[in-house]
C-alpha cells in the first residue's frame, strides 16, 4: 500500500514509518500538521492515510477535521485515525462511509493486528478499537441492546470492529455456525435486516449504535 502519515510526534511518526516499511508498504508522505497532511494526501493520492486526531495547528481535533475534508475529496481513501485517549464522538460519523478505522495508539504495538486493521480499511472495510466499540455498546435503559446476552454483546463488539464471522469464530473459539446463529439473533433483537455482505452488516450495526451512542 501507498501510505501518508499525519503525526506531529517525530518519534512516533518515524517509528510507525519504519514498521510499515518493514511490512512492505511505501510511505509516500509525512506531515506534522493538518494543513500539510491535506496537501500531501491530495498530491500523492495514497491508498491509506494514518492520522493522529490531535495535530497542530490547534492540537484539538485537527486530524479528525482533516479526515472529514479528505473523505469529501475522495470517498475511497482509506483513513485510520489514531488517538492517545478514547474519544468516541469521531468514530460513528466517519465509519458509516467505510474505508475507515479508529484505533488507540497502543494498538500499534500489536503489530499483526494493527497491520490487519490497515488492510481491512484499505479494502473498504472498518476497523474500530475494541475500547471504542465498548463505549458505544454499553446497554442503557429502554435500549434494545439490553436484550442481548453477554455472548451476543461480545459478538456485536467484534462485528463492529470489522471482523468477519470466521474472524469472530476464531477470536471467541466458536464454530462458524454458532456465530451465524448469534448474528441472526442480534439482528432480530436490534430490528436490523441482515445482509450477506460483512461490511454492510457492520455499517448497519454502527449506524444503529450511532443513534443511541452517548455522543
């Protein structure tokens, strides 16, 4: 993949670039502030942009705002937001368009899982950090999520991360058929029409969660 990195920490940016280069990817641009990031991505047209949410010049949500600008310019650009701390407000809005991931920076150190997330996003899928997902699926009063069993909530969390049924089965040590049964039950309880396409299923779940998230 051709990748642009937007990160103002030199140490983290160069370490990430080294990791990705070793994995066979091409780093075609680096930026330490949001305006430069936007320029680099529009110029290089990469497959993927990895963006820190908090970047100069304001060091608030400049990276997330840059991501929205880039999404409008190219709906098929893979975007992975990185954050030091859990911030759920940016995830639902961008993930509903696909080609999007939102991970805590600590996940980078789980190299295999991180690289797998990048591949899913570049291919048009989704990759949400488990902690972000957990923040979205806490059941509340009069919430259909409260009807889910603990196991169904585990399955829903992995669906929202962008996992396929096969991936969920491996993670939870279940059979494919058991996972299919759980997914059907989840969809029925949430009042969602199931789809044969994993990504559309994830987007449907996240869209529903977005309407009920704490914001």
